[in-house]
């Protein structure tokens, strides 16, 4: 089975990477970009029988820093 | 309107970041992780009227290195 995890900075946490992308898009002539947030996507290829709870445990322990990041798990 | 872009390394391109995550998960006791690929997710907050083609142009010009990365655009 495959799982996809999205890890994004929580709202209110400054995202300098996203800000840099927003500036660069403006400099390249793309107008009307009001905001950019950048995060990580992690695709896991797991043995059959793994559950969403297993993936959530991986997120809590390693994949996300839950102090400043939130994550969502999607089973594909 | 909001758009979400996923940027992943193409199949066949070595992903050292994903490999590092796979090793770390094994070291933490998570068994059965056969493969990990890590990519970027970029959430764009755009003015009304922007189209999927605009976002694709942003990807081609800035957000993705299309030599080694592929991207998907999703309008939210």
C-alpha cells in the first residue's frame, strides 16, 4: 500500500521559503500571487497491513515537527 | 482562488532525502517501509481569474526543475 503525507507549517508560523517564492514569482512577472506556503510531501511505500495509525505515528516521531508543523495522511 | 502544486523527483532520479527518511524510520523501529520519496508541496493563494495554465507556467519557470522533477497542479 502507498500513503502520502503532507507536512505544512502551521498558520501563523513564518514561512520564509514561501515568501521567497512569492517574491520570485512577482519578479518574474506573475501578478496576483497573494500568498505562498511551501511544505513537504512524503510518499511512503508500505507493506500490506500497515494502517493510517502507523503512518500517523511515523509523522509524530519523525516526519513532522508537531510544534510548528501540521500533517495530513492520505492512504492511496 | 487557491492552487496546490506537487513537485516530485521523476522516477529513476535518486532521492537521497527520501532514502534518509527510509533509513531513519527503520532505525526508529518502523518495519515494512519499502520506499520513501520526498517532494515539495506549494500552496498558492491567487487572485480570482487565474487559470491552471498560469500555475503551470509558474511551475515551468520557477517552481519545478522539469529536467529532473515532475509536477501536478490542483485547483482547490
